[in-house]
C-alpha cells in the first residue's frame, strides 16, 4: 500500500502509517501540482491539510485512490461530491483541534480586555500609566456564537466558567440537542446574536451559504464596542466590511485567525488598524491537537484501507 502525505504532519501519525504502508511524506508537495499528480498515480491514500485542492482534476490522476485523510476539520478544500463519484472516502480529524480553538478564543477575549503585552511594552519604555491600562471584566457580558458545533460547544463551557452569558445561533442544532439543553447555551436568532453580543465568535464551515455571512448589513446591527473573533474561514467574513467597521468604531475589536487569502498581501486594509489582532491560522494548532490529529487520521485512513469501518468517514 502507498500513502502520500502532501502537507505538514506530526511524527506519530507518520510512524503508524509506516508500520503498514510505504509512505511518501513531503510537506511541500501541495505547492507543485504536477509533482503531486505524478506521486498519487499509484497511491492508495492521500493525506492533506487545508492547502491541497482535492478536486476532480486531482482525483482523475489517482485511479487507485481509496481514501483522502484530512488533517483537520474544515473540508472546503475537498470536493466531497467528486470524491463520492470517484468512490473515494474522506476521513477527517473530527473534534481533534476543538479544545485548542476554544482556548484560543478565550485567550483572545482576555487579551482584548486585559492587554498585558502592550502594558509590558509601555513599562519597558519607562511608563507607569495605570489609567491607560485599566481593563474591563469579561464577567457578566454576553458571548454570541455563530455555529454551535464541536468548537462552539467547547467555548461555551469554558466561557460560562468565567461568568459569561452564552447565546448561540445554529439552525442545524435542535433546541433539545446537547449544546443548548445541557451546555447552557441560549438558542437565539442570528439577528439577536448580532444585536446583543459583546463578543461574537464564528464557528461555521465555509460553504456557499456561509460565504460573506458577516458583511456591511450584519456589522451595522452589532454593538459599536463588539469584539468579533473569526477562527472559521476567511470567506465567511467580508474583510472590506470589517475594515470599514473597525475604522469607524475604535472601541470595537477584530480578532482574525483566518483570512480570505493566506498569507495576505502586505497592503491589506486590516494591517493599518490598531484595533485588530491577526494570527497566521494557528487557532487549532497546538502540539497536543496536532499529535491527536496526526494519530487519528493515520488510524482512520488505515481502517479504510483495511476495509474496516472508520469513525469519521464521509463516503
Ligand atoms: N482556525 C483554525 O485553526 C480552525 C480549527 C478548526 C476548525 N476551523 C474551522 O471552524 C469550522 C467549525 O469547526 P467545528 O469543529 O466546530 O465544526 P462542526 O462541524 O462541529 O460545527 C460547525 C457548526 O456550524 C453549523 N452551521 C453550518 N452552517 C451554518 C449556518 N449557515 N449558520 C449557522 N451555523 C451553521 C453546523 O450546524 C455545525 O453545528 C470548521 O469548518 C473550520 O473551517 C478552524
Ligand atoms: O480546519 C481546520 O481544522 C483548521 O483550519 C486547521 S487546518 O487543518 O486547516 O490546518
């Protein structure tokens, strides 16, 4: 059996795969489509992260392929319909990085309310300005979740421990499903999340329905002091509309882990703003989540290759 890994992976999964298959691991392979096509022509499995476009063209070059392993959760780089037609199953790392994203979101909220690093810089520069660094509590304020799946649920549990009220909008989760009934998230409308939240955190997949879900009209309904966190996908938030909103509302804040174009151009309008935090798509990236992801995807890909049922397979 041959397994091709075309993007960054952690050692544990590679070790497991090597026990049963010939493994080609090249974390930069996704950058060279022709080389990738040549490598997968006799592959039984292909393992990718979020850069490799698994589309009809790619699948046409992989006649032996049985399974695509996705080292993460978002499936927007994989044409699931084309994979089904080609009889290729897709396994992904369901829930493997949800805790890491949840911790990132909590860290983001606390960073905006208590800017410790900026205060440290000021102290090192000889300032001792206690008034300038008077923070605000997150206790008692409202966190609105858009998308209440694996990540949203884990954020809610942590946020409530810190005294936040949590409201959520997700039309695909019923009012008696776990997130609302037992995790204490109040189910509200999309409009209510926008209008009443002090913090808004977005956790939907990128689909034709969620593209530009947050644009000028949605920003106009938010509080002028809102902090909006996007760790989902760049295309879900209209970045031009966000830049305009942040430019006009200096007490609002944007925390963005994902952008439409990654990496962005240096002249991106968000770069000129002070009320923004930008990170390079690392919300889900911790040593723990990646070891978990690497192991889970390797185990599930091997199950698919052996003809055993996988716990996180789409076919
Ligand atoms: N930045 C990162 O490192 C990172 C890490 C993990 C996941 N992600 C992104 O976050 C997304 C969510 O991850 P997850 O593990 O919570 O996935 P999930 O599938 O468990 O949850 C997604 C939720 O979004 C809901 N949803 C779908 N369409 C919606 C819509 N139009 N309106 C409201 N809700 C909608 C679904 O019902 C589901 O409950 C992923 O698809 C991925 O793109 C990013
Ligand atoms: O979708 C995810 O799981 C994340 O965005 C992280 S990664 O897998 O795309 O790197």
